[in-house]
């Protein structure tokens, strides 16, 4: 981030709200500190201590662009909301002098005095990151019968600076996308900027924004066309399998394609995993596969197999708006001679879109090449998404997503609303405060795609994450959706 970050944080001080939270925690309806109930008899507000903070890292952009603010839970002893303030200020030796403060109207404190929670919207700074990480001290202050007391936690909380895509103030003609996970504070790509995968990527392209995503140009992670030389296979899209080589002449057998479900025999098409329609993972076996090369004949070689479509994930913590995305397989090559077998087509690839805010998307095309199998597309969104009404979008899978979950609760017995594919099964679990994961449980959406999760004993005091996954996934799934929940007792 740049020199404007302190100004942004000063603005944050003046405007911070927790309006993104559920009505279960509405700071506008909290009693003022003067009306706060007296602390339990075993709490000694003059002996306040702070011992921990969770999470330990905040990310630039969380809470901007239609997203929910970051949730910070501070643990300690003898915490009471008696004219309480929480101040985050840059630690000694930090590269920037920064400070912002939250007052009692924006805080929630547990009755036992052991945790407090605050929602922290972190703005997007459009200047380049300067140092990557800025460390903060956490200072809690409150009134007690003996006067004003404070407690500090030094250097335990940090803000991670992130780039934007493309860098703010630029509009390049082309941005090259490489395989792997790429995190940004914001993604805003104009129609004049082409997003182009780098050649021969073995990993899916994963773009994640801590705020919003807007991509006005079409995106292609298609398999490449046939190469210029006969001895080179057709390359798949990012993470997709290659096509097989053609058999040459009499007795020349075409080679199989590559990928989880490639064509094996002469001219066989690339297939796709039929047992995981909800994409429980972007790893194998949910990848595009290449078709097999065709056998040769007495007159010469067969045709080469087509490559499998690539894989792409685009995730926004805020709103998400994208144009058309294609992950097409390549058709197999026809044999150039009489009697030679054609190559098999590559299967389509994978498209995954996830938004915690509104989602708008054009066609998501995962068609196979020629005889190749169709790939998979999935979208996850809180509200009713706006998808292209073309035929390509009719059978995409709607993954499970929370609907405005509360960030703070004072009871472990809690219900969450979830939306997803009608009559589909989904699973949920809690990543527990202090470590560990609750047993995974199964539930089902009704005919309209609605469901409610009822928690009983899964939440533990402090910061928790409630996560949902599709049928067949487990707690390590890379396509899970999670929501931060503070249980204050």
C-alpha cells in the first residue's frame, strides 16, 4: 500500500460501522456504556488483561466492495463494556505511523469478561504495497471504580498489504495469468484489457479478491489448438490434460491422452468425473482430460487427440461481476490420410465462481471438443445470482453459501440460513477457536434450494469459522465456503 493508507485509516475511524452484520448483532441497538449492566461479581474491571487476538492477520480490502468486515476477537480477563475503547496502532518500529479506534458502541463483550469482538472494515488502498506487512499493538481501555485502566497486546496483529489487478491507475492491453493462487485487494479489469493464460500451465488459475471482482473482458482457459509439428501433442488449458499423439503408419498405435480420465485407445475421447457434480475439489480428479491419438493406416498417420479444457476459480469476498468464461476442450484432429483414425476430443474444463455478495456472470462454457465430455461449472452466491439465460448456463451447479450469517453470538445454540442446489445434500463443520475441527454433519436443501443449519455444541468461546462443502467433500476441501463467528459467553 502507499502513503495514502494513513488517510484511508483516518477515514475508517470516522466511518467504521458493522452494518454488514446480522440483526443478531446490531451496534445501533446496543445499550450505551452508561446503561450497560454491572459486571458479574467475579469480574474485576480494574484488573483488565488482554492475552490474545484472533485472527493475527487482517487483509487489505476485507469489508470493501460489498463484502463483510473482518472480525477481530480479543481474549483476556476482566473485560467490561464500561466506556470501553479498542485502539489499533502501529507497533514501535513499524514503517508507517497508523492508528484507528473503535468505541463502545461498536464493540460486543462477553458476560464472563473473557472475550470482546469488533468488526473491522479494511479499505482498499490503490497505491502500490510498500512493505507487505504492518504490525499493530492492540490497546483496550475501560472505566473501573478506580478510574481509567488499559491493557495492551504488543505486535500480535498485522495488516497484509495486497496488489490490485491490474495495478490501480493502469489499463494494460494484456495481463498474463499464471497457474496457482493469486490474492488481490481488488480486481477491476476493463473490457480493453485481455486476461490471457501463460502457455502450458500445469495448475489451475485461481484469482481471489478480498473485496470485489469486476472483469469486463471475456476470459478463455481453453485447450490450445493443434501445434505446428506432428511430434507435439495438443496442450490442455491451465491444469488440463494433453491430447495423445497419432499412430504413424501401419501398426502405429495412437498414444493415450493425459489427465484423470483420458482417452486410452485409438481415437477415444477425454472423459470427466461423473461422481462429483458439485466440484468437491479443483484438484484431480476434477480436471479436463485429453483425447487419445488415432491409429495409423497403410497410407500414413492417424489424427492427434485434443487437449482438455483448463480450470479457473474466481472468488470475491464482496460482489462479483464477470463476462463470458470458456474452458473448452479441443476437438481431435482428423487423419490426413485415408484409413487413419481421427484423434479423440478433449473434455471440457472447470469453472468455479464464488461471491459473498451479489454475483453476475455471462455464459460459463465448459463444452468438450468434438467427442470430448462436458466439463463442470459451479457458482456460489448469497442472493439470487444473475446468470446468462443462454443454454450454456442451464445445468450449472449452485454450490452452498451462507445467507447473512451473524458475526457475533452469545449463545452456542444458533441457526444459519444456507442456499444452494435444490434437493442437493451438503455438509458443514466448525473450525473451532483454539484449533480443531468439529465432526462433519450432513444436511439437505429443500425444493427451493433453502436450508437451515442448527448448531448446538460445535461453537467454542472465541473466534470460530463455520464452513460448508458439497456432498462428498471433507473438511480439507479447497472449495469450501466459511463464515467467521465469534461466540462470546
